[in-house]
C-alpha cells in the first residue's frame, strides 16, 4: 500500500515537472534585424531565405486537437500557410496544400513533415488566379481527403510600389485576382462540402487597419478579406459554419523578400514593432489551430491579430 502511494506521488511530481515551461523573451526568441538583402523572383522559396524561417518544424507539438479533420490550405508550401499545415498535421488532421508549380521543392518539405506526423498530406499545384483551377483545387482536395471541413484561404500576392502612378493594370489585376477573386472562387466551390462545425479561415493583415503608403493595392485586398470574413460569418452562422480571419504584422516569409518589401526595408524588417523584430510563421500556427478547433465554437466573424505590438485589431 505504502509503495503504491509512493509510486503515485512520484508520477504526479514528474507530470508537474513536465508542465513547467521556461520563459521565452519574445524580443530575443527569434532573429532580429539587420537582415541581408536577398531578392528573389515571385513567388520565392522559403528554403532560400537567410535566415530560413521557422515554421515550427522542430518545435510545434500537437495534442490531438484536430484528429480526423480534413484541411485545404492555399499557399501551404511556405510561410504562414506552411506553419498552419505542420500544426494541423501534428494535431491529427489530413492536409492538402495548394501552391504554384515553381514552389514544388518547398511543398515537398511540407508534405514530408505531414507524413512524418502520421497523417496524409497531398500537394496540388496550380495558379489560383484562374477560376477553373480554383474549382479543380477544391474538387481534388475533396477527392483526396474524402471531404473538407477546414478551408484556409491563405495564398496571397504582395508587391510594394512607391507611387500609384507606377502600378500597372496587370500588377493591380494580379493582386486583386490572387487576394480577392481566388478566395471567392475557392470558397464558392468548397461550400457545398462544408458541414455544420466546419470552418473557413482567411489570412488578412494589419494593412486594412494601418495601410502602408507603398502597398496601395495590397492593403485594399486585405481590407476586402476582413469584409469577406465579417459578411460570410453572418451568412453562414445560421448554417453552423464559422468564418474567421488572422491579421499578421510583419512576418519573415518569401512574400516579403520577393518584392513584398523593397530590399532596403528587408534589412530593417520588423524593427519598427515594439518587439523589434519580425514574427516567424511558427508564432502564428496556434491561432490557426484555435480557429479550427471545436473548442473555439463561439468565435465567428472575428479577426485575430499577431503583429508584434503595433497595428490593429
Ligand atoms: P508566402 O510567400 O510564404 O505564402 C504565400 C503563398 O501564396 C505562396 O507560397 C504561394 O504558394 C501562394 N500563391 C501566391 N500566388 C499564387 C497563385 N497565383 N496561385 C497559387 N498560389 C499562389 O508568404 P506569407 O507571408 O506566408 O503569405 C501568406 C498570407 O499571409 C498572404 O495572404 C499574405 O497576404 C498574408 N500576410 C503576410 C504577412 C507577412 O508579413 N508575411 C503579413 C500579413 C499578412
Ligand atoms: Mg511559397
């Protein structure tokens, strides 16, 4: 009897020890500026960045929060979408990632990590500025996963241009097509498959709330993403489908180094935030998990910020 009690006490002490998390100073947890200039052609590869971003490859630990769920994540090869894909798989979900053909090597790394997590991962490459491809992407995801209950509209296009006078119609069109039309086409195709309890998550930005002067077209599209979330949440609430968004501040991803910022701004990227550095994609993953998890069931029509101390919401 005495020894059983002792054994029980030891295991509870061990559990307590495991629960202790050492404090991590958010200012110094990740690389700080200055960074080196590192131009890449659009869409850019995460593997070529210096330093290579942290998408949670070595750190994200799942606890089964999304076991058996089926997620489609656009732009899941790199950046914020990759962090969400890794986290979802480690939480027990099967995941389809969408990306451009030029990003196959980044995508392959993510698919290997999903398989390593013991889940099914599939890649579907193609250009979401085409409506017919958006329809194919959703149909392909439904086929591979046997359905969809998490849709993450995350792919995005951002090119900094100093003057409105220098934004070409082609450039404007590319930003609008990628950031506004594609989520519309993809969501429209996915809706018939979404049952009550399913979720839609959009990656917006701080840009709708505090737009940069050189992101005139992009900021407008990210404002449209906020309206998408707030309108669709009202439309789909009565159907039991939740719609939320994430508004990141500066995050270290290929979107930024491939023209999202001018190269001199890359050197100082994130310095102006109160934390003094850019966010890493891994630091946003748990927000995407929370918004997909059944435990977040009263959150719909919300925008969750993660911006290092400045910006809204
Ligand atoms: P990222 O470059 O890693 O991801 C963007 C992805 O979009 C690419 O990987 C690509 O696969 C996809 N994409 C772009 N054009 C496409 C097209 N025509 N067809 C198919 N896929 C296409 O960069 P990220 O920063 O992780 O971007 C993800 C989202 O985060 C974007 O919506 C972006 O607007 C938003 N965001 C980023 C930041 C930041 O500082 N990095 C801040 C706020 C919001
Ligand atoms: Mg990419």
